[in-house]
C-alpha cells in the first residue's frame, strides 16, 4: 500500500498578506484555518458548494 500524496493547500488571492484566512486543498473537500493548520474540517462536495454559495453572498461578514 502506498501513502497518498500530501494535500496542496492554498488561500484566496484576496486574502493578501493577512493570516485570517480559510485554506482549501486541491481536492476541495475540506477547509482549515490558516492560523490553526493542524485542524481540518471535512465538508464533502455538498458542503463545499454550500460554503461557496454563502461566501459569494457575503454570508460570512461580521456585524
């Protein structure tokens, strides 16, 4: 049995140089906080689609 290739994580180009970012791997099935990279949230394809829809509608803006 061979080990799976390591995930290649990236953050949005809109994040600039800030560290308050959500990162996503090339598989697009999980998320992680750029400040706490040891913790991953597996979301699956439906969760990923819901995350993108919310982000595109500014659903994550703070009050």
